[in-house]
């Protein structure tokens, strides 16, 4: 959005930068309000994903090449 506004050149650079900064702050605040996950939760979800990828690769005809 900021790039399009800057390319249009209908606004001053300071106005475009101010708007981009506001949008960045909104995104940052949304990310923070969703909270953090504990390391245990992240690892638990990651191992399930890694295990599924391993199982899918094992079913592949290229498995001997991958393994």
C-alpha cells in the first residue's frame, strides 16, 4: 500500500512514511495481542509436522534416494 502511495506521488514523502509506520504498528500490535507460545508447545507441534513429512517421504518412490 505504501509503495503504491509513494509511486502515485500525490502525497508528501513524510505523509507516506507516516501512514506506513501506522500500518506497521497495527500489524505489530495484532501479532503481540495474539500472545506467545511456550517452547514446549512449539516443539510439540513441530515434531508432529516433521513426523508427517517423514512418513510422506517414506511413501515416495524416490525414498531410497532421499534416505
